[in-house]
C-alpha cells in the first residue's frame, strides 16, 4: 500500500514508505482510508519467491487517482 501527496512543485511524492499488509481485504480498507487523507493511494499484490528474491508483476487491488507505476521505484 502506498499513499502520495504533492510537494511545493506539484510533483507526487510518497506520503510514507510502502507498507505490506496481511491480506487483500485489509489492504484495500487501509488504502481507502489513506485515500481520504492523501492526494492519491494505491495497493497492489505480487507473487513472491523469497528463496530466489523474485517478484512477479504487480496486480492492482485498489487505486485512487493517478499514482506512479508500482513496478518502478519512486
């Protein structure tokens, strides 16, 4: 889950570090709550193979307003 605000130049910047959540239901609920107090919010899930440090492509669960691509570092 990520949330974003705009800085003085109008660029979107992270409101806080991305957060991992325990399940999809709580992820969507927390992202909706963040969207109420920040300019944008997004949540996605990824398949992970921790033994190989491999991450699959992100699958968007919830998106409020336009946010940066979750596959690219902020």
